[in-house]
C-alpha cells in the first residue's frame, strides 16, 4: 500500500477520502484537516483561549496535541471522577494526561479538578447515594462534568471548551436521536454549541475524523493513552450503534460520514426542520451562580444536598 | 409459554406487544389488528374494490387471505415477471398463488398479467437490453410492476392497490431514507399513498406487523408460499438494513416499531418537517395514457422503444 502523496509506505488507508498516507503525510494531513474543520465551523479564533477536556484517552490527548501544534492557546482540563472498579481507571487516566504533558508538551497547563477532593464524594459513591444515579452512574457523571467544565471555562476566561468527540461518536448519537426521533436533540446536535446565558461554548474539532484516524494519529505521534474505556460504559447502547454503523461502513464506504454530513447539510438548507424544545427560562443558581432552569438550586448543587 | 388470553399453549411471543398467543387467539388478534390498521389509516371502505398485489410470498398471500376473511372485495393480481435464474422463480410463484386460491378461496378472482406474453420480453431480458437495467433488473422491474398495477387498478375500477409490505420492509426503507437524508422520500413514506392524477391509491395494511408475525400467520393458516426471495434481491442493502434492525430489536424490544411509529407521529405533529421535492407536472402518456412527467412517452412505454 503506497502513500497517495509520496509513494512511500502508507500506514493508513482512508477509503472514504480515497486517501492512503505514510506516517509523515498522515500527520500533515491530519493537522491541516483539523485546522480546516476549526475554521469551517468557526469554532474559535487563533487568539482565543481554549480549554481541552482531557480524559487520558486517545481522542482528547490527540486533540490537545493537535491544538498545541497548531499554536492555539490550549490548556488541558482533567476531571478526577474517582472511578476505580478494580482497574484504577481514574488514576491511570490522570497518569496518562500527566505523562502526555511531560513527554510531549512540558510547558502546557493541565488544570486538574478532583471531584472527591473538592466536593467530598467521588462519582460512584455520589451515584449510589442519589436517585439520579440508580443503576448506572453515567447520568450523574455527565451532570458533574458539565458543571465543572463550565465553571473552569468561565473562571479561566476560556472562549470555548473543546472535546475530543470524533465522527463515530457523533454518528452514534445521531443514530440514537434518529431512531427515537428526538427532534429537540436533532435540532441542536452540531459541531459547535454556541454560548448562551453563562453556558460556555462547546466545540468538537475532531468531528470530521473517524475514530480509527484519531487512534492512528495518537499511535504515529507516540502518544500513550488509556486503552480501557470507562468500566461503566461496557455494553452501552452507544457501543451497539457504533458496531452497527461500522457494519454499514463495511458494506458501503463513507456511509457514516454521509449520514452525518447529509444530516448537517439537509438541516442547514432547510430540507429538514426539527422543532426545538423550548429551553426554559435560565436564571443563576443561588449557590454556584451557574445558569439553571430548575428554580433556586441547579441540578448539580442539588446533588450535594 | 402460555397464551395471554386463554392460558393454552402459545405459538408466538410478540415482545413488543407483551403478548403471547395460542394459534386460535393469534389468528383472531391478527385479523382484528389488520382491521384496526385499515381503519386507523383510512385505507379503504368496506364496499371498496381492492386489488391485492400477490407475489406468491407469505406477506401478500397472507394479506389477501386476511382481506377476504374480513369480507373485503379483494381481488388478487399476479404479475408474471419471467424470472427463472435456474430456480423457476416466477413459475413457482404463480403456482403458489393458484394453489392458494384453490385451497383457501376457490371463488376468489386472480388477475394474471404475463409481462413477456403481453409485451414481448420478460424482465431479465428487458433489463439486459435497456440502459436502466445495467447491473441489476430491479429498477426496470419496479417500473414495470408499478405501471401494470396502475393499469389494472384503473381499468378494473379498484379503489386501492394493497401490497403486503410489513413493518420490517417499511423500517428498512425508513432507515435507507434516513441514512441518506432523502427528504423527498421521507416526506412521502407512509402507510397510504393517496391517489393523484391517475396514479392509483396504494395502501399497506400489514404495516404494523413484524415480518415474523405475517410468517406465523401464513404458517398457522396453512398457507403455502414461496420461501425463496427473488434471486436478484440477494445481498441487497435492504437485507443488510433488516439484519441491523433486527440486532437493534434484540437489544431493545420494540426498537423497530418505535423507529417507525415515532417517525409517523413526529411528522404528523410537525415536530419534524421534510421538504417535499416538486412532483413535476403530470400529463397523460400519448401511448398508454398513464400519467407521466417525462413529456410524450412515459418511462414504461419508452422501455419498449
């Protein structure tokens, strides 16, 4: 397999782009395509401070690496969730983030928030003691992460929170939303969620990359990352959707990309319109001052009641 | 496994309905649910003449059986496509339709149109000699069937053409249309296609049944049918979608039904709107007088030029 650019040994074949690249040209292409995605969806400007939510996984570390190489003012943020499950999952994740900084970008700033240290309970414990966490801690975990990301972004004067969601992630969510015709979600799902009433702007610069491409980028750049997924994500419906979508892709090259990009363009052109659910009146939480629709205390602060 | 109605031995478990039924109560339920579907979507009235497109397969023969048992004025229509492929596919299909009449409804009327006998070429031959048939005859076949069905319906004064499409068929089409965001198709896909300018009304009374239910109905009623699918349908994308949707159903009971019914209801409530493609000006074909957007000769008549 030969590199489409130089004829050297290709390390990856991206059928949906009809492109085979050697390590050197893959990195070059990957950086340029990330840059094009940032510009195309107007994610942030070169002078903006960007907060990268890093988990220790391949996508978020690769994203941070890419943004730094593209000379963006990107700081990392690691949220210590206190998930162990016999695997030391959270500890390992933090190790990977620290190793990444030490090895690749020793001057980069990594903001660390430890949920248990700061608020008194780690996620699994918090989930067990709270109605919202019945069964799985994922709902509580999402709520806590959103709150903390928003706080750090606001307090640190960041223009946007960047997450490592790749196209496989987005397409799985799109499939979930479509299978249930959740039109409120379908109205909003996008590479950029704009800032609104104290809710920080959120952007996904890897939204045009297939998962295997961000994995290949991490590999080629020598970025070590945690291979395990969160132990609570095992057997999730999202994973099933990803598997089905990969079967589709195998049958028809570019199927995943087409599903996502046609969705965005049909919506943009008005060929399809989803009715947005009324967002409800936002007001500052009386304790943390983050925006909430829930009356006095926001859902996050009510967790700790 | 016990019948939810009488406690007898159940022959089918329909998890999405939380219903297990014995043979007798399954037939009773099946007939009543078909009747409810016909009424709910206002498919046709008790006095209407209905033309059932029968292929010799389980769905269309079961449909014809159901409509006759419900005392509708249902005639069958078999289109002889002349597909052999070493299997005698079309011959066997016609045999099954004739056997069905003889065995179950000796007074029923079966209209037979033989494509080769009437127009001079069978489908595979016609497809080979025509640009539209490059690769697979499915496009030509669909065109020919639509034309003939419409002709028989119009000439015979039928209020509607009923086809045996079940929910698995519909959901596979919905998935196909959604994966490509074909909003023109998504605007129209429905249990009823209304009559328009000489295009006959089309209805799908089995749209609420899973495929396994119509198969079970045929089995329980002793209806013999052709098990083979059309040899040209092998490896079709539709079959892949059906397989993926069954994986979803296995993971989450009712997933197929929910995907389809939520689609219909979200569209009806205006939560999602698809822009319909302009249908184009219809005028009668100068040869066959069926409606066409294509100028003088309709696409069917041009096939034989």
